[in-house]
C-alpha cells in the first residue's frame, strides 16, 4: 500500500521538528512525507531542508517557490501532487502517537479501495508544553463522533491531523473555494458517496497555542464570544450559511435520490416559511451534536433572529 503523508507548513518553526519526528517514530515506516511550505518567513524552510537531507522518505514539493495559497489550497496541491493509495493529513505543530498510522491502515483495509473512504481518530488536547487539557476532544467538544451525512451537514467532528483518506475520495475533491475547511468538505464527500469511519482512540496530541489556525474550543474563547452577543450571533449565522454553501456543491454531483433530498432540504431551509422550516428540521433530524448548540441552531433557523441574507 502506497502511503502519502501530506504536511502544509506556514511559519511553524517552533514545533515543526517535533511534529516530523513523531511521524518518523510511527510503528509503520513505509511511507512518503510530502511537504509544501505556504510562504513562511521564519526558519520553517531551513528546518524542512534539514529533514529532507536526513531522510529520503521526506520530499519538499515546492522548494523553489514560496507562494501563499492558504491552508485548503495548499493541502489540495499536496493531495494532487502524486497518486497514492491512502493519504494522511498532518498539521505542523502536533505530536502523532506511535500507532496512528497502524490503526488507521488496519481500519482502511476493511473496505474496498473503490469506495470513497475517510478514517479518523480522536485527539488528546494539550497545551504547548504537551500537558493534557482534555483526554478526548470528541467527547469534550462534540459529545460524539459523526459518521453520517445528516450529522456532517451542520457540524464537523473530523480534524485533519487525525484523518486518513483513500484515493477514491481524493478523486472527488475538486472544490477549494467557498468551503469551510478541507477536512469538513472531505467528510461530507465521504458520507455522501462512501464511508466515514471513526476510531475511538486518540491519534495525536493536539497542541493548543497562540498561533493555531484553528483549535479546540476553550472556556476563554467561549467567554470572549459571550461578552459580545452581537458578534456571537453573527458567527453562528456565518457558520450556518457557509455550511449550506459548502453542502450545495454536493448537488452538482451524482448523489442518490435520498441524499439529494436531504442536502437540498438543508441548503434551502432558510428560503421556506417558518412552519416549513420547523417541519424540515424534524423530518430530516437536522441538529447539532450537543443539546445547547441544537437549541441555538433550531431557534435561529425557525426564528431567523438576527439573520441577514447575503447580498
């Protein structure tokens, strides 16, 4: 099985070496690490060069250019660079646990190669010194892990750094504009056309620090939002509308009749009268993973409180 690990870097000098070393310490050793730097201005490029010189499995695909594409396009570029059987996504600041590859590959072998597949794991949330903040990000943030399309339409539980996809799924990934994040969109594709599988074990130490592009929800982050309710509602609506926009791309693809009906219902729900919005939520089971978030989501959809239509 040809295994590619995809690592996109951007000003990651502080933790990059530790991330790569944890990949080198995997129980599975037959892999190729493809690195694309997204325009770093610190020592990141020097660190990459040092690892490439030391390990023939590590390849820097854009050593001679430093264009900033953004995280989604950078990972898409890596995924399209060279064909493999499976692809693992890696952030630049985490620490992979030794059996991460082994456990994901064992699960992947249970499914036919022609079925679009995404396998993902839980994460142990740590601070920048690797002190544990939460033993399970899935349980602390989402309550449970998503495996179905109806769940992924409204909320994502897949984190890229613990995700593995097969080539059949990569072939479906042709959209990089107007999606919330590559891991969420790939999870949508997997639930729409193949299989989304969760392994209830941590695959990495997910480091929280001041420079995270995205990170775990913490109490400090929540309190800052609650102190500014107008901003909070704007963020809720922004997430809802962007998740609808992202889901709408599925309607241009060969969905089954049942899944097309579900996606269309979610994408157009805000265009319906109030009583129909309530019926759609109940009929299709559209909700969030936790009770409080479901209450907020349902209330906003039905009332359209503070809703602003995109111009």
